[in-house]
C-alpha cells in the first residue's frame, strides 16, 4: 500500500498561525520535503518534532520528484512545505502533485496561511473575483507584455514581487495599466507588517526611494467598465455649462470626461441643439 503526500501550509510570519493539524501531520510523516532545510528545521525544532528533511526547490525538483515517488510507492508518508505559506502556489510542488496523481498515490492538503489570500483580503479591493499572477517576468520586455495582457482584466490582480523591484513594477503598472487603486502589502503577520493603499502614483510617491525589505505582495484593482453614457444627458449638462459662460468645446470635454463619452460627439450634438 502506497504512502500519502501531504501538502502542509506553514506560517508566513507569525508562528502562532501553524494549525494543530499541521503539527499532527509533521509528527506522523516519514520525511519532510522543503525549500530550505535550515528554515524548516528551526520550525520543527520549535515544535520538538524530529523527522528527516530533504531539500525540494526549483533547482532539484525533477530529481526529487522521482526519488519521492519511490518512497511514496514504498509506503512512506511525505509532507511537502514551502518556506512560508501554502506549497505549490508560485513555488515548486505542482510536478510532484501531478506525478502522484498519475501514479495513483493519495494526495492530501492541510490548509492554512497563504500570502496571496491574506494580501487580497486586507487590500480593501474587490475580493469576489480575482486572478493570481505569481511573480511577473523580470525582463522589462516580457513584463510589459504580461502587463499589457492585464490591461482590460476586470478582476482584482494579485502578484508577488521582490522588495528590490517594487518601485519598478509600480512604474510599469502606471504606464501599462494606468493609475489604478492598489495595495502594496509587506511582511504580512510579522512585526513590521505594512499595507500601503491608494492609487499607483500615490503609493509611488509615498515609497519614494525607500528600500523595502521582506516579502511583498502587490494587489491591483481590475478595470472598471463604465456603462455607456446617455448622450442626451451629456448634451444637456454641456448646454448648462455653456449657458453659464463656459466655451462649448470646453463644456463638451468636461462632460465627456465625467461620463466616459466622446467629447467630439457631445460637441457636435451641442452645436446642433
């Protein structure tokens, strides 16, 4: 009989967020596969749990999948963890999960902390629909193309970013997507947790040349589609502005900006009225 692969969520900062079930699983598995054996070793030492550790990260994932499949096939139970949060979310793990499913090996999840979800709910942006983009490409051209593809995304967008590249990302967002409402969430659940909310330009101004540290999640508001403007209402408001002394073309532009209408259409209709 084969073993079980356990996907165990671990704290993203505050150790008190580790679940009772996660502790129980760590105490019963035969091996823990982890990104950083030193970091996971300290976590388990604090729980007074002794269990063999093996490294499992992007550089050795393919090799480790084969090794862990053999152990699972021989009946060993394996826990997979990341440095913090839920494994396989923008971290290695998918290949192992897929391989276990294909080999008819049981896969179980112990849910818990997730930086993406925690940042989303604290951002103040809509949570009913969202898209998770993980880490955007580091190369400027590739990152710009990815952002261009998100220009008309109506859902809230969640991305991870290195603290060294946050300002660069925000400037790229400003150019590619516009001055959207965003939240830059840093060091979640830790002593120096920080959430900066506002439009991209405002957050950039507040950050200035500050060198950020720690884990960062950026949450970006989706595109808001405005309803088609009522031309009759636009023309009537433009007429009132013109009657108050504003030039007709300026009145047309002012109303068009407010309702998302075509300034030329409003102006032509105003001349014909």
